[in-house]
């Protein structure tokens, strides 16, 4: 992507005003949305990624509405753009970041790396064994006060102590992860995360933490992936949709009861130790309403819903606007009804399948070939729309997942209305690749 005329270091709050969400969902009319982005970015060379300011503002407002007054912690893995994190956190309804690695959390929290600021509340959503990062955390009072580590095993505490003995470091903030999966008639439903499934197991680890010198128990996390990350209205599959909704309803009821008991048990332990819990985190983009209704939860987590990847087109309760998208150039015309794009193999993580491929959205009437799909250096497309495309034209696509798109781009062009108003570097554009 060629440089846009605006400065990269312009404050993200100026580029990404999120306090004036449009009344209508941007992108609802594809015939207006995608040609507008084409015209706005005509001076930029693809491959390029865009952030549509109005769509992002719409999505942020909708997440806050769905959260019903419960604060939302922003999941950074679904963003991977510091400017977006800063702009979202400046909006009421959002508080803190859920990071995915400790080095990332330190980078986000360190005021010396942020021109005197930095994010003052970062929870690492996954356990760490990164000794260098732990050593940096243990040697810095400010970072230790801003960053919370996630554990689900006493062994994680042993790793911390092996890096820096309790008496030689500030107290390290600790959160526990409860397994939120459902173990029902169909077996294990959810992701394989924490081994702590029962309230008793969580309470046992809580006691180990409060009895351990050099650490402070501050929170609990429970991510119900089988609800938040599984669409309940897959296109053309009504039977599967009904099955998913039934399973999710049973899982929600089971989790609400189990999480409530687990949180109550840990609160009792923490309060007896003189360090009351500061947060109980739950949910995700797909489950904000139901998780917010759980009285044991004090905050939610969401990130994907801000950018609106096509994975979230399969939910009945909400429809995010396509705030992030990318364009690839047409570089070949191998047949009258076929064009070839440069690149395109930006495949999302998860179970391999067609739903992990980028979605071709404009021009309409184009599809990938089953024999090639999205390729590392080229992606052939076939369909009636190919006849109207010339070499040098662009095709718009949406990634399956939100944050992974940023791993392929140095920056997003920020589009406001009918023009590019600036650009924001991704983690990659700032020289950071944490996973």
C-alpha cells in the first residue's frame, strides 16, 4: 500500500472518532459501500487494508448496547492495531485490554514506549512461560501494577518464582481461569483451555495463590467459546442452527450455575486473605447479552465485533458492520469468465474448511475455484463479474477472523465517508509479531 498523504502519527482519536455512530449499519447496501471504498482508496496500490470509521463506530456502539451497562475489556488479538485499541478505550463502555501474550501486554502497558502514556489495565488471557518477559515484569513496579497474569496451575506460579524470588520483586497480579466448556450428552463442547472445571478445583488453586508470597489474586476469567464463538444461524443449514441454539441454551444454564458457585467460593477465599477480587471476566462478541445477565460477571470481553469479520455473519442476535476489509489487484485474465488476484491466501486459524477462507464480497458474482481456493501468491476467481474486470482493478474481500488480517498488513488506511483521512500501523507495521 502506498503512503497516504496524512501523517501516520496523527492521534488515533482524531482519525477514529467513535462517538457519532451512524443510525444505519454501514455495509448494509453492498452496492453503495464497496464502490465507495474503491473510490476513496483509488490513489493507493493494493494489496491494501481499510478501516471504515463509521462502521467501527457503529460496531462499538452496538457492543456497548448489547453489554447492557457491563464494561467491555477489549480483546487485543482481534484488533492488533494500537491506534484502534486507544480509540476504543477512549469511548465510554470499554475498559482495559485482554492481551494474548505477556510481551504484548508489556508493550501495551509500558508508558516509556507510549510517549508517557500506556494502558494501565492489561490482563494476559493465556498463561505464560516466557522467562525474559517475566523478568521484565518482575523488575518494573509500574508494569507489575498494570499487568495481570492468567494461571490455571500451580506450575505457573513456580515459573514466576524461578525467574524472580518473591522477596526480590513487586507482587505479581494473578487471575484464575475457569473452564467454561460444557460437558454434556455430546461430550466436551468448547475449547480446551483451563483444566479447572469445578468450583472446588478453582477454589483449591485460589487457596494456593493467597498462601503464596509474592503474588496477589485479583480476578477470574471464564470464556464460553461454545456460545460466544459459534454462530447460531449458519447460512443454508437450518437444522444445524436449531441444534446449536438448543445446545447453547443448555450450556448457558449450566455455566451460570457453576460459574456462580465458583466465583462465590473464590471471593470468600480472597476476602479472607484481605485481597478482594477486582474482576470476573466472561463472554465474547457472540454472547455479550447472555453473559452480561450473569450476576457473577463484572466485565465482558470482546474484540472481533469491532471489526466485523465474516465469521460473525452467522449469528441471529446481531450483525456487525464490515469495519475492516482488504482489496487485492487483478493481475491476470486467464479466461473470459475468470480473473486472477495477486495473493489472497490469508487463511484464518481454526478447523480447516471453506469457512476459514477470505470471503469475496465485491464485485458480486465471483467465487474461488475448488482446485486452487485462496493461494499464497495468486487466487483465481470465476463468475459473471469477471467479464467486467480489467488488469489493475481491485476486488474486495473480508477475512474470516478479525485480528489475523493485521498480520498481513503494515497499516490500515482509515476511510471516513468518501476519503482516506490517514493510516494506522498494525502490530506488524510497528515491527511487532507476538505470535
